[in-house]
């Protein structure tokens, strides 16, 4: 559902991959997620996240009691993000961990699924190497060791332990490769011999690439997603992407780009998403660039040093279907409403985070169709007159509002005015909220997801506001909670996910969790 997708996207939700080498549930301190596998009457599994508290080992009786309710105890054994690179809808899957051909310090997945289109089975082999510290000799050995049928190769290093690699032409032997990620690997250049005609996703973030020769991508004509963020690119020649006729997503974020050549993106008729964050490109050159991509649907210009005048001078009217615009971290001081009202009637998502905003004027979004508004990291909580009853009035109903990091000490839903009746997802993370008051979400009749992470909440009240009864997801991570009250089904009847990780629990609330899942099953 839309709610599921939004929650996952905004919280960097991760699933974990397991291997027998590091699965020791009997000796690990509590770092767990509980999943009720038997409950199938809703689109996602009910989850309680209690990771990163001060709880010691769980007793065998407690574990047995939890298992009696159909809950699996799953320690978090690594910090790898589950990649969802498969583009097909698999009706059935058989996932196995392959160890015989899996390189040391990597993890491998062998997935077989039935393809209803071809009326047969298909196979995908994925290799994930995320430990870092990989040198060229070891990388070359790795490429020779993995099966030639591999379809996903993901080599990513943590920032504190980067890899140090050169491009290896042995990659060309992996003819079935669809996804190639070489992230934080210090690669200085892409080989001119690159030839992977099955490749669809190429992610080279965090390398040291300085130049893109004109024909560099001629051997990978079917790429749909290209990520070159956080490299050292400064000038991009005309024709650099000319061979990528199928390209849909392009990220050039956080390079040193100050100059864009004429017609750089002219032939990219399928381009839908462009990320230019962190580059300081003149308005004149941006407008010239926009002329060639009127079909763009998402544009990210976050942290580009754009002033209010520059935003207003952008030729956003060249886009006929732009639905998502990011102009966060540009120190605008005000909402650039002229640009939004005059040119972006199709806009649905607007990111104005970290722009030194101190107020949202009345009806400033009234003639827009924005349903997702991101205002994190501003100063709206420090000004008593920052919000009025019509501050969040839009042409259609506002569904998601992010007011995280706005220095709110007390939040009253009256601040939202007319949006009280329409907002379904509210973010109040990283404010200075100390308690849950009755006024917090009063009259928010459609609210389904509430984020209160990383505030200073020490306890939950004996009686929660009535609106909590309709919540599907409640995020309380990073507060100072030490206990959970045993709320009845009447108080939290709809709740399907609660995150109480990174609090100050010292004992495992078995009874509360049992009652929570009992209520779900009713």
C-alpha cells in the first residue's frame, strides 16, 4: 500500500540476510525484531522493534512464551541492507544460501522463481561484499571465484574502511549481470572496455571518477539507472550519456560540477528522475539542461546554493509532468511560492527541509496539488506565529507532513489547521517533545502513521489520546522510555507496528508484547 511504501522509504527500513557463520541466538544480547508469521489479514506483518536497549539475554521461558504466539525471534546478525533489485513479480520463490562458490567475506543468494510470463523458472544469483578493506588483488580473485551466472554484484565498503580498487575488465565475463554496485571503492576511472549488455543498474557512488569519455557507456546500452554521486566529476562532455537511450534515473549528486555542456541530456527521452544535489550550477545552464528533458518527473536540487531569486528564475515551466521537487538545504528563508504556483501544478511532493524557514504563510500552498510536504530542519517550533489555520491548505488533501527537527517543545495539532482532517502520516522526529499530551494529534481523524522518534519522552500516559486508536504504525525510537503500559485492545486496536528501539528498557516486556499480539489476532 502507499502507507507501507512511504513508511519504508522514510525510515530506511531494512531486512536482513542470514548465514550460518554468524547466527548465534543463544548467546547474543537482545537485538531483535519479532514477526508474527501466522497473521495474514493485513498487507504487512505486525512488528515490534526493541533493538538497542539495555536488555540482557532473554530467558528460555520468555522465548517459549513468545513462540507460542506464532512469533519468530530473529537476532539482527549484520547491518546489511536487503537489496530489492528484482524487477519481476515472483509468484513463488525458493531462496537458498550458496556457500560453495561464495567468496570469503561475502554473502550469496541463489533465488529461483516461477515466471508466469515464460511459463518456466528463472534464476538469480546475487553476491554481496560489504565488509570493506578490499584491495585489487583480492578483488580480482573474487571475480574469478564467483559463478559466471551471477546477476547481482554488490561490492560496498563502509566509509571508515573503504575499498581501494581499479576497474577490472574481468567484470566483462559476467555476461548475465543485471545489477552492478561498486560503492566507496576509490575507483579512479571506468574502463573504456566496459561491455555488459545485460546490465540495467550501475551504481558507482563514492568513487574517485573525474572524467567521462564520450563513448564510455557504449557497451552498456540497456542501463535504466546510473548513479555517479559523490565522485570528482567537474565537466561533463556533450554525448557522455548519448548511448543510454533507456536511462530513466540519473544521479550526479555531490560532484564538483560547475559547468554543463550544451545538449548533455538531449537524447535521453526516457529520463524520469535527475539528481543534481550538491553541485553549484548556474541558473542559465540549468535552464538550458531542462529544455532537453521536458518529460522529467523528479528533480533533486538540494544543497545547490540556490537563492530565492535563483529558484524563481528556474524555467520549471518546461516540465509538463514534474511531480517531485527537492530544494532542501538551500537557505531560502521563505517558501518560493511564485515558482510553485506559476509553473508546477502537477507537483505532488515538495522538499523544503533545512531552509531556515521561520513561518508558513496562510494559504501559501492553496493553489498547488501537493500531498507530501517535507519541512524538516527549519525553525517553525521557535516562532509562536509560524503557522496559521490555513498554512497547510492545498488544492487537494495534504496526506504527509514532515515537521521533524523544528525545535517543537509542545506540539498541538491545531497548528495544522485544515490539514488536521487530511494528514495520514506525521513526522515529529528529533524535536524537544517530552510528553504525549491530549492535544498532540487531537482531531486528526485520518492519521495512520506517527513518528515521535528521538525526542525526550520518558513515559507514556495512563490514557492515550483517542486518536491513537486508529494508528497503524507508532515510532518511539530513541526516546527515554523505561517501561510500557499494558494497553488494552480498546486503546491500540489497529496498531500493526511499534518501534521502541534505542530507549532505556532494562527488562523484556513479555506480557505487554504477548497482549499486543493477542489483540492483533482478535
